[in-house]
């Protein structure tokens, strides 16, 4: 299982994952832009759907464990990512 932090940007023009260098050496800031509004869990569902697609995982293998109503969220995945974008999971420090 892996946990990592993300920053969600709802109501964006497109769905995308951005990996940026953070302040500390070796740390990465993962921003996830989604077109969904932050209403009734729509943005959270869009985040899980996008991560599922990009990591090659089932939606049931991805969970938001913290930050349900915040832009900063902690994501937990219960399987090994299948795609090259798994770097966003491995390159981010765990929040355990």
C-alpha cells in the first residue's frame, strides 16, 4: 500500500496530473486538475477516476483517506501501479 498527498484543482479546463518539484530536495508536489466542480463529491470522484486511468488500477484500489472536503488530500492505493505514471506514487514521500 502506498500513500501520497495531492492538491486538487477543481473546475479546470481539462483533467490532468502535474508533477512539480517541491521546496525540499527530492520531494514532489502532485497537482490534479479536474473539470468537475467541488460539489457533492464530484471532484473527488473525478480524481479517483483520473488516477485509476493513469495508474492502470481499478477505482476500488484507490481511496481518499484524508481531505474529503479539502483541496489537499491524502490518497491511498492498495495495489502496484501498472503504468509509467507510477512515479507519482513512488516519488512522493509517504504520509503514514
